[in-house]
């Protein structure tokens, strides 16, 4: 089982390396599961919430869904070509 710090680092690494600036929760779950297959969604959710509390990751709300973005990439937009 991965520690909270390992999951947080996996999420930050994924968000940093990705072309898109905004990601669905399932994208983050899949990124963590690639490194730590035994991790459940609840643990990833707790890691995401901890990153939001630490002001490393921010929520991006479109009205119908909530996405995640690095606070340093909040102003970036995603074009059709980036998706």
C-alpha cells in the first residue's frame, strides 16, 4: 500500500507532466494506480483533498463537473488540440 506522500507525489508528477492543465478525478486515480495498483479511489480522494488543502492543487468547476489543476497552471486554457 502506498503512503499518502507517495500518492500525493504521483498526482503532482502526473499533473506536472500532462499536456492538459485540467483533469478529471478518474484521470488522477488511473495515474496513481499505474504506480500503485492496490490503491483504492478513497485513498486517492484523500490525497487529492490534502493537496487542495496544501494549496498545491485547485478545483476547477465547469458547472456540471469538478476537475483538478495545479495552482501554478490555473490560468492555462486547454484547446481541442491538447485533449
